[in-house]
C-alpha cells in the first residue's frame, strides 16, 4: 500500500512539474547547461592552450574573445561549467541528505535525541557562515573536495531545521500512529511513509542548496581561495580580475561567465517557483478558484474573495 501510494505521489508530482511553465522552462535550461558541460568541451579549443593575442575581442576565430593569457573564453566558459555544476549539485544532494537525516531523526524521536540534535543544529546556525567559509577554505588544501566539504559544513543546518519542523508535524498524524500500532519499524515509517510526503520540501531544499553552493563556490574562487589551476566559473572571474578586465574594458572575459551563473541560478529559481505552485495547497486552491469563477468576480488579495453584488 505504501509503495503504491509513493508511486502515485511521485507520478502526480512529476506530471504537475512538467505541466507548469515555470518549472518546465527552468528544467530545460538546466538540462541545456548540463548537456553543454558534458559534451561542449569535446567541440571547443583546449581551455588552457595559448591560442591568440591576449585580450583579443570576439572574432570569427574566437567567438567570445581571448583572456589575458591568450586563452579562448568560450572554451573556458564551457569547460568551467562542468566542475562548477558538479560541485553545486553534489553539495545540494549532500546538504539535503544530511539535513534530512539529522532533522528527520530529531523531529521523529523527540525527547533527549531531539535536545542533542537541536543543540547541534543551533550551534551551526549561529556560526557566521561567510567568515567560516573563508577561514576553512584558506586553511585547508585547495581543491574541489575541500570546497564541497566547506559548503556542506556551512549549509546543512538550516535545511535540517526546516525538515525537523516538518517531521514534528507529520509525527502527530494518524497515518504515523497507525503505522506504529501495526508494528512497522521506525526507519521504515520515516523513509517510506513520511519522506515521500515531504518530496516538495526536499526538492526545494536541494534547489536552494545548489544555488547557494554555486554562488558560494564562485565567490570563494574569485577571492583566490580555490584551486586557481583548474578551470571553473570562479577561476575565470579570478583571472579576469587579475588581468584588470574592468580597467581595460575587456568585458568579454567576464560577461559570459557572469551570464552563465545568472542563467543557471534563474533556471533553478524558476523550478523552485514551479514546485511551489504545484504543491502549495493555497496556490492550488487559488488557481482552482480562478479557473471556476470569472476574473471580475474575484477581489485580489492574500486569499481570493468573491465580490458581493452590493
């Protein structure tokens, strides 16, 4: 019964996402960038090779121009997407998994377990995230695993707090009590009975964590706290800054990377909005009202209200 319910929830959720214009547009943009990151490097120049005159504007030979070291900007933008998106999405997955594990256990069991885990969550919540990221990134050896570890360490607590609150709400529901009385194990109740009902929350948490991870990674690498020998969107901006791109008006060395970051973040935000429109009960009821009742009969506000005839 639980498996059938989980399958129906997942299918209905996927159909709702595909039927939402915002979520569909955002998904297509993200898929496009992932495809470019995976396939694009095989069709461009070597991003580390010196191919032309330094600080050369866009031309037929180099569509996005060249950097201060004579490297192709288009090749660096495409190659940089691979590691940046990989770290961003992997960080998002780890943040959700750790948050779901700690927050779920804390909210479900309560008592002393909740007290201990809540204290741990609160400790990480009150820590200043940005200074901690800078200190850890500058102290630890540079590399993608270091960046991922720093981002996960500073980003899991808020997600755990939200999941804990939602788990405490579900813990008092009748279907959980029925599962406990029927003798089901606690781990099965959490994973099979409760977590599928939190699918929209987990998806939104993953998207938010991925946006945070991409932005934080680019910021740290722009400050020179990553491995500057690798090709990422953050190191592209780092070298553009070192080459004084703003002073020399070499806009082509940083605009493609900046636009790529903005488009990916925008696409993920569209998916997040789409998930909210599909799963938020208030938005669903408001949309149903607008489909049934004529527009001129509804007063806009927090809750749709029918106009009186007076």
